[in-house]
């Protein structure tokens, strides 16, 4: 059973609640002023009217964090090009100062694999569970298929298509229940110089019980990787995602659209390894632009990790 683990020596998250602390003024028809007093006309009768009221997002929360990522995989040959396999993965973020945001995730995927000289394919049932603040948040189950093709010893492409159904545990979140259909493509090419480029196109459609919570997302990724003689491996990736919701939100008075940018850099310091433990410096910046004021935010994450395989 090949196993990988990544533990965090320490890290920092500048905006773990993805908020901006902004205040906007909205029009609302009311019979009461902001101080709670009743509107009255000259005759002393109630006189309701349009007023401007403030709506404020919570302030962004920053915190020390610890992250972990552990995986277990196994392939059992059957005959010829056929295999059975299993993958178990657990990962999460721990915020000691704000435990209500601590999250844990686990996935379990038995699989059938086919592998030949140039072709790889698999069929995998998928089971996932997420916990936030020590309580079950949601679970999902479904299936995914993968197909990969090796064009040459230096170029490889694959595509993954997944269908799953989400079940939210809290009563006030069950309107998010529904199916997800996603597709991810990836291509990797290594140059003779040793530089590697990789990237792909992502698609996701979320169908919630209510149209206002349903959306379609398109995204692209592009990254580079290089291993340097000084004992450092560097990987940089930039991603852009556009999300459009299906229905008009009356409270926000618009149909929500988001444009998200994510930039990440990982530096693996092989010369500082102790036995099988390799330190990694991980930096991540997220910027979400939205036509809904509440959903605009920026977030920076810094972590120093120890990766090891056994």
C-alpha cells in the first residue's frame, strides 16, 4: 500500500471565512426608521416609505493554520492489462484560534483500471464526507471515469468525468442538495531541458434544489515545474474560473457571477530532507471578483509542510 502524507509545521490564512467586511446601503420599504421609531404623517397616522438601510458583511478572519493530506492506494493485478484498485484520501485545515472553521475531508474510491503501453482508463465509485467545526457538513456519492493517453514519453493527456449527488446535513442548508457534473482535462509536456508545463480545462455544473443556488463554472489552468541542481523543486500554477448562477437573486437584486483567480507556488527543499521527510514552502493567493458585493474577497495562505512517503 503506497502511502503519502503531508503535515504542516505552521501556516497562516489571511481570510479563512472568505469575507470582505464591506457595507452597502439598500432600499427597503418600511414603516420604521433605523432607530426603530414609527413613521407618522402630519395627522399622526402610520406613513410607510422607502428608506436606505445598511447591510454589512462580517470582517475577514485571519488565523494560524495547520494542514494535512494523507493518501493510501493499492492496485491488484488481475490478468493482462486489468487491475482492481482502491484509493483513500484524507485532508483538511485546522484553525486552533477558530475551531468553528476547522474542516476535515475524506474520500473512498474503489476502482477498476485498464492500462496498456499508451492507454489508461478507470471506472471508480466515489464516496466523500466533509466535516466543519467538528460536525458533519455534507456527504456525496457518485461515479467517475478517467481516460489517459501517452502521445510520447514526454507528453501525456487525460480527461476525468464525474457525477455525484450532494447531501447537506443541516436543515437550513438542504436547499443546496442536488447533483454535480464535472469534467477535468489535463495535459503534461516535459521539454528536453527538464522544464515541464501542464494545464487544462475544467467544467462543473451544480444543480441544487433551487435554481438560485445552481450554477455553471468554466475554468482553465496553466503551470510550470522544474527541478534545479541546488536541490529545489519549484511548481507554479495559475487558474481562472468563471461562475454564473442560473437564477435572479431578489435579495442581491442581480444574477450572481464570479471571476476567480488562484495563484500557487510550491518550493520543495530536497537538500533539507531528514530521512523521508522533505520540507515544502507553499504560497497561495486567491482573488474573487463578483457582481455581488458580499462575495468579493482576497485571501492569502502560507504554509511550511513536511512531505514524506512510506
